[in-house]
């Protein structure tokens, strides 16, 4: 699930931050005073002479960890453990890493990944559903906690069944709709059209696209709309456009000839 930077930042801001104490600020100040020289990373045990490489967990804690080791630590916790509640790697520290404080260090991709994991953990236990329409596919949450059936997507505004996670199947139950899935695939393969009145499939072997169903409804086999004459607007519109183009071409030609005669 891809999300925008705004959603990721909102998820990160919702991350729980423990309150700071006066003694804790004294400890931070002490660490900041010692940032003038080199330090030894307690993870990779390498000496680093660049103070800006020392990891700082926002206003929570500062430890002699190089930023590269902390980035690898966060990536492992997200990838292997799939958890967004990442504890400080220091053994004697109970603080949690702050995504906002780590964002400038870990990069945009890892930050969005972290926020995605936090969002997933926040909705764990809730029933979710993706919009079944391929051009939408937005994720929705059942906040009511009740069994839902006919629902409307808040993004594309189209109806779908929340229970079976498919497009709206009308009067059919979810079980009947599931049993009819093979028939729908066959109809799509054979280019069958459904009658707008009774819903039965109608096959056009050859001839005119205006057909009559056995329920005595006349409709267009191309667009599926009911018609009351032996033609359909979906067929006449292209012809009208062609005639309009010919008319415009003739009009431009006559105008050009008239201008030439007036100037000569």
C-alpha cells in the first residue's frame, strides 16, 4: 500500500512520546558537551571522529552510536520483525526511537516504510477492504464494527459489497455471486452482453448490433443500453462527427477561396 508523505508524517506524529524529565535534560546536556571529539560506536566498535555522525533520538536520548548502525538496526526491525515500535538499541535505555527525529537520517523510503508499519499496527484487529475497482483500489476501514454488505467507496463513490470484497452484485447473495463468477468470465471471453431488463446473457453471432431479448426488450449489444428504434446513439455519434468534420473542411475551403477572390 502506497501512501503520501502527508499520511506518513501524520502517522509518525501519532507515535507515542514519553515525557522528558529534568534529570533526563541534564543527561542530554552532558552528552552534547561531550560531542566535541571522536567517539567509539557501541554497535560496530569503530572510532568515529565526526561528531555529527553520533545518533540523537530527538530530545529523548543520545548514545555513542554511529548513524549507519542505527539505520541498519531500524531496517532490520522493520524487515525481519515487522514492528514500528522500535526500542533504542542501548541495553540500558527504555526509550523508543522517534520516527520524526530519525527521518533526516534514514531517508524518505525507509521513513515511509516505518510509517506504513505504524499505520498497519494501528488498525490491527479492524476489518479492512480494498475498493474492488481497479482504477481506485483505495483501502477502507470498517469503523462501525458491524457486518457490512452494500457500501459506497468514499474515493470513487461507486457501490461495492464489503462482505465479499467485490463490485455490487445486485439482488444476488454473496454465495450466488461467487458461484456465478465462472459464468461472468466466460461471458467476458465470449463478448456476451447482459439484457438491461432481465439481466440474462445474450450472444450476438452476427448481424446488426440491435438485438431483442426473449423478455421482448430491444437493446444495443455494443453498449448494453435499451433502445426504442433500430439504431443506437453509440453508433450514430461517430457518423455525426465524420459529417461535422466534412462540413468544417468544406467551410474552410470555401472561406479560403472567398478570401483569395477578394484579394485578387
